[in-house]
C-alpha cells in the first residue's frame, strides 16, 4: 500500500518533468506547454529536434481554441477559430508564411478564398454569397490587385467588369443590367474617369454620354440633368431601388443591399 501511495505522489512530478524539456544539445523535445497566470492554456504541442511536429493548439485568453495546427515537415496545416468556436479561416503555412489557397468563413460558412505565394497575396481571390455562388473575383500580383475584377449576380451573370493595376482601376469599366445588357461602359485612367462614358437602357439603346479628362467632367450640364431625372425616379420608387452610381467603389455592397430591399 505504501508503495502505491509513493508512486501516486511521484507520478505528477514525473509527468511534469517530461514537459518543456530540451536535450543535451539544447534542442526542444517532447510535449511543450505554456499557460497564463490563471492556469488557462496559451499553447500546447510537441517538438522533435527543436521543430514542431503533429498537432498543436493555440488558445484565446478565455481558453477557447484559437488555432489547430498540424505540422508535416515544413508545412503547417492551419485552422483558425473565433472565441465562439466558429471557424474563420483555414489554409497552409510553409516556413511560417501563408502559401496556396486560404479559405475564409463566416458562421462556419465559406464566404471567400485568397491565394498566397510566400506570404504575399498572388493569384485569384473570390467572395461568395452565403448560398455558395461567386459574388466577386479579383486577381492579385505581389500583394496588389492587378488584372481582372469581376462582380457577379447570384445567377452567375456579370454585374461589373473592370481592369485593375496596382490597386487602382485602370482600363475598361462595364456595368450590366440583370438581363445581360450593358448599362454603362467607360474607362479609368489611374483611378480617374477618362474618355467617353456611355449609358444605355435595358434594351441596349444609347441614352447619353459623359466625357472626362483625368477625372474632370467636360460636359457637366448633361450629368446634372440626368442626375435630376435619376433623383426623381429614385424618389418615386423610394425604398424599392438603389442608385448604383453611389456604389461604384464597392459594387458588391450594392448587390447585398439591393438583395435585402427586394
């Protein structure tokens, strides 16, 4: 009986002695843990020859799991969670830098994905409607939006297309009606309206044009008269339609607000 009690007394000491250990060469080995002053965990996982291996967990200050990381060589397969234990992102780190496709979640539903190369956003990024359809698709080069930027209706038909260069609109810019007809065709030059901007109705008929020179409108009287007509139409249909002109900098917000009205 005394031997059993002796073992039970020493066992916790033995287990504790196996945590946060280094070998004779100073390399971390085995189970490692860190805790807050209140005893709640900060992280826990295993090392082999000073490198993390297997599954690691990191925690929020309240004790909820913040990250689950599975190490396989230089790759760390990572899932991130909020304090309500809902997944917010998942993807891979290679040599401590984001690599490949990272998925983004809201309330455990995938709402987007981004592509990384050596920790920098490169390639295609997408945002999704909460029902899974692609809402927005952008192209990135070395951390800056460069290439095609497209916004889609839930039907999959395009709502907006434009060209980007280093986070600025630069080139062709088109907005579409729900029936696929072009509503607006223009051009940006270093994020400024430039050249002729053509406006059409749903039947494809040209209504009017506005002309710009590096953001400066050349025929403001036409713009003002059309704005007045638009305001009258919006006032007549107050609460039923939105003015897409006010959402050109964030067209996906227009689609979400317009969906809520309808």
